[in-house]
């Protein structure tokens, strides 16, 4: 019941398949299973239980014939949607294996000076069937690819960060988003240690971002995992603060280094006293805990001026520059470094000056 669109059925089928992939612990052993599903919809596929079960069984046989660990649906219209979705999943799996993915980089700059101090890694996929696919992250989640994609992103980001460090940008901090599923994966800590060893990247130059909503779902478990990450020397950022049921009091318990204020709060803060209060309170609390504060979604100079007045440390958004491929980001970093040297050379007595 409650299926308003044919697309809803595809989401439910994928969620069932993904749920059954979780290990079953029996007699001290973890068993990994896959499932095949056959789907029939009322009333399109029959008016009775018997006819629905029959048509679902026909669909199940088609799913098994494809090798299993998949699903099929009896209704012709829904089958077309299911085929399209499964084709996209197959293309995404292929892209992951063949490294046909790309990272774009969004600058993080100081509010007062405009100096680039970090970049956030954003995963992009050019789907050969449909062009740039903006919804592939949700597809990866229901297809069981969220963890492999997250691991790929982490490894690729650290490799690129190492190249930038070798090119002279040693203080640049690279931020990578981590989903709740990836954060609680048992291999995450081992993967991070191995990647840091492989790339020789200083741990302090890697920042992992996790959203506040994901922390709320399993607070104690997440806090313990974040504490372990920080013991490796990494930085941890709380992303998307100010949305939903944000609670300032929780910030005292979280083992984090950076507080990122959601762009929706920043957008309304110039006209809403309530949202302004959220930012000023968050900054005050962050100061007491020695946290950095980053404002997201900054689009105008007026917003930047207010953020400086509110003593916000850093910002990112269209005002700072759109996400760009690694070569374009490299050119941006080189321009900044050359400009910084020129300012230092022109400063009275040869003293360094801040990049404006």
C-alpha cells in the first residue's frame, strides 16, 4: 500500500535487497546472503492473491535467470522503469571498477582574507547513458555501493592531496564526506591507515565530514567511532549544522574539530534574526571548544561581511568559487601562492602580509 508512483516500487525493492545483504550472525559465524525478488502490483498484475503470486513468481524466475541478486517486476510499464534503474546500477558498478569517476574540488577560504585554506572533495560521475547523473549517490545507497564509492573517494582524495603537497601546498586541508554506513564499516580505520601510509599524507591535512543527521541516528556509536578517527590525527567536521533538530548542547560531547553551518542558515541569516542567532550562538560555542567555524553556501559579499562581523572563520560557496576539476583547482592555488609572494615582497621591511 501507499505506492504513489511506479518509481516508489523500485526504491522499495532495492531497499529490501540491500537489507538482506547485511551479515546474519548464526552460531558465531557471519553469513552473507543475496536475494532475488519478484514483484507484482495490484491491480495491474491481477485482482486476486493467487494471480498476484503467480505473476510475482514469473518475475522472480526472470530475476534468477539473470544470475540472482536482482529483482524483476511483472507489469510492463514498471519493468521498463526497473530495467532503466538496473542499467544505471550496472553502469555505476562498471564505473567504480574502471575508475570512470572524478573528483571536483570546492575551495574553503578565510572569511576575512579570501585565502584558500582547504578544498572539499565532491564525487562526480558522467553516466554514458544519461550524461552527468546528479542522483547517483542515492542510487549507490540502495544498490549497496555507498561504502565502495566512499572508499574510492577517500583514496582518490588522499592521492590528489599528496600531489598538491608535493607541489608546495603543504598547509592545504582536504575534506571528504563520509556516510553513516561508511563510518561504521569495520574496515574504515584500517583503510585510512593504509591510504595515509601509501600517500605519505600528514593525517592533520585530511578532514572527514559527517552530517549532523547521521550522528543523531546512532549518537553513542558514532561518537566512539569519531574519537577513534581523531586518535589517528585526522580532523573531523560536523556538516550541515543548523538544519532539522540541531542542538547546541550536543556539540560539547562530539569529538570534532570543525563546525560547518548549513547554507540554508547562511542564506536566511541576512534577513532573519532567528538564523542570525543560530550562527552567533554556534560561533560562541565553537570558540569555547576551540573549534573552527565554516559557513557553507556563501553567495554574496554582504553575507561575507556579516560572517566576518560574527567572527566566523571560513566559508565556501559560489562567492569563493564553484567546484572545479583538479587541474583548474591547481591553477587557482598557484595564482594564490604567486599573489601571496608578491604581497610579501612588497611589504615594508619584507614582512609577510595577508592575502586580500
